[in-house]
C-alpha cells in the first residue's frame, strides 16, 4: 500500500475529496511520464524514473567529476590506512564537494570553473581528503562494514527501539529526488542501549538514498513531524553527537530540512545542533512548516494498517534501495 492510499484511509471524510483529487493528478502525471518513457526508449534513450536504477545512465560521471575522483583516489592511495573506501564513495564525495562549490558561488557554472581554476581543484581535493578521513574514522569507530546483513540487523534494532520514528523513505519520480519522513516524538533516548545503533542506522538510511550518482546529485528532502516533542525525546549530547558523527560528515545533498508543527522543545533541540551545522545546511532548515490541506500529525498518514506493519514495510523499502546501492558500489570502478 502506497502513501497516497494511506492518506485516503486516514483522512477524515470531509478531506477525502481533496486527497482523491491529489491522487488523480499524480496518476495523470504518472501516465504522462510512462508515455514519455516509452517514447524515449523507442528513441534509444532512457529516462530515470526510479531510485533503484543500476543503469549506466544513472551511474554516469561527467569528465570533470571522473577526473577529480581519479585524482582523489590517487591521493588516497598514498595513505596506508585508507582501506575501506570504495570508488563509488570517492566519487560521491567529489560530487558533494562540487555541489558545495556551486552553492558558494551561486552558479551552476561553478563546476566548470573548477576545471580551469587550480585553486578550486585543490580546495575540492583537500576538502574531499578531509571528509574521507573522517568517514574512515567513523566506519572504524562504529564498526560499519557496508553489508546488507549488517544494515538489516541494525536498522531492525533501531526501528524496534524507536517504533515509527522513520515513517517513510522513498524516491519521488515527479520531483526527482529522495524524501525521508520521520516523527521526532518517536525518538526515545531512554530506550537506547548504545549510541552505535542510531549512528549506524542513520548511515545506512542516508546510504539507501544515494543508490546511484543521479540520486546523489538530486539530494534528499527531510520532512519531520516535531509537534509533541518533549524532554523525553531530547538529549542535547546525543543530538549533537548524532549530527556531528554522521548526519554532517556523510556526503549527501540536503535539499531542504522541514520540521512540521515544531514545538518549543523541538525549537530548543534545533538550538543544540545549530552550532555544529554547516552554513549551507542551516540555510535549508525551516522550523514550523505546515502541510497544505492537512492539520493533523503526519505520522497518522503513514502508520497504516498498523504501526508495526508500517514499520516493516519501511524497512523493506530501505533494504531495496540499499541492495541497489551495494550492487552499484561493487560494480563501479573509476
């Protein structure tokens, strides 16, 4: 059952006509996209319609991206301890460094500038080296081995401790990016027996939203329900450590971080993590967002047919995206 069907079940009767219209509009868009796909396939071209793409199109790098990735790989080979970094992760880091360059210059032409301005190339490589060293340290400290079995075990444990904290992870083919939806009021620090479970779960959740280079460039939108967040859900030290140890170091493009209906405690929680946030991420945080046409908590749209079944379905979807990521990682070479 998809999210739109969940919405139809959980909304009050007076809202059903509005949701049905949304469903019909999205079905029409999907039909139009399928027609376009058929045309492109018949023409010898492929349109990306899924976050689970393993095609050559989804895994293509531009000449600049590939050359910078090769340069970074060669630099890493001079360091003895860089043994757990794949070619795909190296390229992913380069893509994010180029994204930051574009953001800082405010121009899509910034990537081209990096090809001709030595200082920018050096800055990208230096920053990339620093990020990969940090990722290597995190992988060693939290014993991350990049396997599907490990991911399933740790995610299942995290989902059991914080039931329905992660409500959905999916690829939006119309907006062409990933979306993660979560309920911060379901985070239970008191249920944690170790920080590793949350850190490694966050790593694999981010990893599943970066299954190919097309998705990595497109980035992710965070949609978090933060009403009803109280002190039971907030531990300043844990919040800061989660962000500083994985949410910031992991090379992913945060398109937007929207906190819905944020409570006073949720706003205080943001003040705890704000000092460690990069400037480009701070600009994408929006507190107190609202959903048009719906005034309830967003979790009620997704905990269907039961909270437990919904959690299992989300785990299954994450596993599917992760399988694509791991396959691409095994096959990709610079």
